[in-house]
């Protein structure tokens, strides 16, 4: 009976210890004290559980680059170099067809394109259209300007003066002219 009492006593003490542990009795330390409070989840179970939501990234505000404050404008310049045909004061027959060619240089920083014009600024048209295309030329290059004229029928000295115009309608550079003497 003594054996039975000690076995029963042992069971009673263990039961009391478990009861005290579950009640958080003051002064009692649990054997699990100091271990992390998060339960261990085996990797096979962790993969099956619902994923932890990730933080939503904060959108980054991207501002456009500022526009340049000033536009870089090119400059227009036509420099007369020489007459390639029909020198000034050439004697011609009345009504003759004349092709005048001037050698010029684009001395500005703008490239001449099909929007540039050569316009009559004084004197007779001499059968030519009062506005001609200014032949395309890159900045710093030379160009040949050609206009086909018809000599006047009246005797005397005749001069037709022309100037280059930008796409904005602004005149620029040296004037070029055709001067003939009809006899």
C-alpha cells in the first residue's frame, strides 16, 4: 500500500504542477519560458498556409524634364560671292532668254530648305516670276542661285534686284542683281 500511496502521491503532485502552470501561478516558471512565442510551422505546412501579404509599393512620382526656357534660334545670312554667268553691263539683244547664275554662300547658322525664297525687291521682273525658290544649302556651304530672265525690248540699261527671305518672311543677306544693256 505504501507503493500505491507513493505512486498516487506522485500523480497528484504532477497534476498540481500542471494545474499551477496552466494558471500562471506567481513564482512558477514554465519549462518553455524564454522560447519564442510564435509557434513553429513545419515547411510543408507553411507552404500550404495563406501567404503573408506583402507591403504595397508606394508609387514614385516622375515629373517630366523642364522645357528649355529659350529656344535656340539660328541666324540667316546670304553672302554674294560672284556672278557665274552674264556679268553686269553685258550687251544683249531685245527679247533674248538669259539665265543668270550667282554664286553665294550660306553664311548663317540656318540650313536653307524649300521654305526659303528669293524675291524681286526692285526693278523689272524681266519675264521671271517675282518669287523663286532659294536653292537648299547647309550653313557654311556655297550655293548657285539661278533665275531665267527675258531681256526687255526697250533699249537701255535694265537692272533687276533680288533678296533672300526666311520662312518667316524676313529679308536677309546681300542683294543680288541682274544688269544688262539692251541695244
